[in-house]
């Protein structure tokens, strides 16, 4: 993922900067074999490392065996990062998945290590994952309830349903698209994944990638607006 600009990384001296916190855990981790658990944790660490490379201030840690938390300084990319995490895991095996609770809030006093940090974003994100039932993606902000927040919730509900139903092949095709903010042509994607353009086209259509991409773009605009 491309490095964010310095203006995004640095908080304003006039007001607290906003961050995103993603709290997650592995779906049905107790039902996984030891080999599967090792596979999914290796994939998770790889995906989280890619997210950290998107902004050198981003960080993550494992809260326990199957749970983790990520701090996102380029918070406008939080939804893209969350979808990258889920599709990366599902691309390994279809039943591999994680629940993710995204929270965006102003944080005036961040500590150096994620595990020792506290604040509204951490609280909202942690409470969010505890409140989740069948959904696997949730978003909250520290802003008062309004139309914009409701729009965010609906965007995330749509994307959550789409991602949950994807096959491993469809997720494999989406992973590079979510990992890069630059547009990748189908021909280039086919060469990258060593599969036919027909398979790429079919996977993108069945996954509703066009609508997912538009939703991500709208989210980014709302966060930066």
C-alpha cells in the first residue's frame, strides 16, 4: 500500500488528530485444526504488515491467540484496510474469516505502543466487537448520530454482506485491488495472479467489485471532507 503523505501522518497542533482503531478476532477459531490456525495466523501477520507499510505510524498487536487490534493513522483508509484483511484471509480458505470493529475518533494522547494506548477510538472499537452478532464488519465514530453516520453504517452493512459470501477465488482477485490505491487493469491483474482475464472479469462481476470500489471511494471522501 502506498505511503501516506506527511500531512496525514502528523496531527495538527491546533486540535487532536483523528485515528481509526480496528479490533478483530478470528471467526470460529476453536473449530480450526492446529494447521489451519497456523495458516490463518501467518496470513493475518502478513496482511497486518502490509497495512503497517501503508503508513509507518500504523501499528498492531495480538491481544490474545485469536484477537488483534490495529491503529490506523491514515484513518480515511480504514475501510479499505479492513476489507483487505478479510479478503486476504478468505483467499487462503473460504471459511477463514475475521470479525472487525472499526472506530474513528479524535485521540489527543496516543502512547508509543498500541497495547498501552487508551481513548475513545479504542473504547468504541472494543465495545463494538463485543456487541456483534451475525455481522462481521462494523463501524462507529465519536460524532453525534446524523445522516452521514447512518450512511456509513449502510455502506458497511452492504460491503459486509458482499465480502462474507465471496469465494476464495473471488477474494484472491480482490486482494491486489485493495492492497493498492492505484487502479490495476484486468490484463495486469490476470498476469499478476497467473489466471485468465475471463476468470478475472467473472470474479469481479460476481463479487460486485464496482459497487465495493465506489463505496470505498465514498467512505474516503467522507473521512477527508
